[in-house]
C-alpha cells in the first residue's frame, strides 16, 4: 500500500482542487444572477419588467375589469409599503394626458388638467389590447423604491440559492471524499512504482468504476513486477548459459597456446563444438526475441500435418535407431490439412521429437499421433520416458526451464526449445499443451484449426 503521508498530501491537493472548482462555479452563478438583475434594472422603464411590477400590471388589470379609471385609487389603499410609496409618488393620466390620480389623490374630471411631464420623469404607457388607455408618470424620487422592491423580491431567491449552495457543498464534500481518497491512493502508488517499488498495490474500494481502476492498476503492477523478475532471471540465465561454453573454449585455446594441448583436430574439436553451441544459443535467443515482440513473419498456406510428421520422423530416424528407440507415426487419417507456416511448423514438431528422444531411455518408444478433435487437428508427440512432475508442467514452456532431476545442462540444452515452440504455435493461431500420459511418459500436443474441404 502507498505511504500514508504521500496519500494524505495527494488527497488534500485533489480535494482543494475540486473544492476550488466548485467554489468557482458557484461564484460564476451568483455573478451571473447579479449581472442579469443589474441589466434589467438599468433598462428603460418601458422595457423593464420590474418597473412594470406591481403598479403597471395592477392598473392594466383594473382597467380590463372595469373598463374605466373610476375608483382606481382604492386598489392601492391596502398595498405594500413599496407599492403605496410608488403610487403616492406617481401621476396617473388618461389616454388624453388628463390627470386622473395625482400623488395618491383622485382628481375629479371637472378639475382635471392636461399634464406635461417634467424633465427626469418617466412616462410609462398603460396598454389594453394594444390600445393606450392611460399613462403613469414616475418621478426620480421613486427610483430608490424600485431598487428596494427589486432587492426585496430577490431576497427569497438569494436565500434559497444560498441554502442550496450549502447543501450541495455538504454533499459534494461527502462525495469527493469517496472519490478523492481512492484516486489519491492510485496516484501515490503510481509514483512509487515509477520510483522502482514494483511491489506497491492499492486497496480496491470505492464505487464500481474506482474499484475497477484499482483492480486494473494492481493487474498492471503485477505484470510489471512479473516482467521485471523474468527479465532479471533471463539475464542471469543467459549469463549462465554463455559462461560454460566460453570457459571451455578459453581453457582449450589457452592450453593450445601454452603447449599443454597439441594444435590438432582432437584439441580444437571441443572448442569448435562449444562455438557451435554458442551459435545455436544466440540464434535461439534471436528467434525468441522476434517471436515475443511479434516481429516474426509467418508464410502460412495449406499444408498436410502428415507430411510434416513423416519428414520429422525421417530426420530423427537414425538417432532413434542408434538409441534403439522405436519412432513411428500413428494415425487413421489420410489427410490432415491446416493453414500454417510449413518451415515453422516442422521446426516445432522436430523440436518436440528431439526432446522426446533425448529423455526416453534406450529401448523405449516415441510415437507421433495425428487425430481430429472436432473442428481442429492435433499432432501429439508421445514418449514412454520418465515424464515430468505435475508441479513442473505449468513451467516447462518458460525460458531456460529445465527439470532438476530429469534434465541437465549436458542433456537438456539451454531450455529455450519449448519456449520457442509455444511462441511459434500461438503466433500461427494454434495451441500447445503438455500432459503426462496415464501409464508413463509425456505427451506434447499441438492443435491447429482444420482446413475445411
């Protein structure tokens, strides 16, 4: 698990970042509300909806209901302070600009005069069905009351917005804690892995997505640790495999130079054999690297596994006869057609036959069996040798693997053959597996999709 101090530091940093972003969003919303309100207040009275409320709207409604301005002064008798103050500071005119109500006082029609608005006063038309039925003259002294009305109108809106902001902040704090802590642990673990601590893991917790993130991170860390371990083991194995032939070659050549061994074929032969061994080892390493990096090309076309098996048996027949081992092909098929690379497939089969001959005792038996398994064709190389312990079966395709008891440096080669065989088979879309036979011996099975005829 990542260091608690690092996790705490990253968690605090992420939390502050999220909180800052939330505060910025809230601040922008409040600023937008204030700017919109300011624009509305600064607009002319004719287009200002706040200036028309509540006085203008009530006057229009009154005229629609009564059809005249008779008794209009009564509708503001029990009004709010803001409406009463605005009404008492305003002058109501009819359509011909005669005074109907002046500063809250009803004017009789006989005494009504035509009113000329003074500079600074705002005249707002009162329209009903598109026809001007009156005008309201508002003086400058009424403007503060409009601002006050607007502020009082906005008070509940601002209060509700503030309460919602606080509530959202509390919920945001709870949610961000559930999100930030797992993210902080993943970030801290990534920093430690980047520093070389490949054993670092993060606990899987949080929501499903965060749990999947933690699981994916741990799988990645497992793969990195496994690859690093395999790389170190491979380097150690390569060094070990190169050391023995180089030591033999150096000792033999130094002995010849020092006059201990004569410079003849018998003395140079062992050094030359070790040189051949080194050449095969380097070629195997090159092939293995190309296959693992998916840079190895396959020339796949139709081929018959029966022909591949016959050629491999013919190639190793002399070695089998020398060890008095019975090497044969067992099949009931007349054709076993697949799509594969003939050269690489023959290399795999030959490798498996060679391994079987290496570990089967004198007088034993090795048989190549070809059969159909549903839509697949399989070629199995079987022997009646000592087999392999069940605990070792999962590892026989690893690089440089050799069993302790049944395989040695002298008889077992470098331990790259089965690893190469696995990559060559899987690179062509096939499968390879190993299993012990029920009675005795080992079975190596290679499977390819059968070619539909």
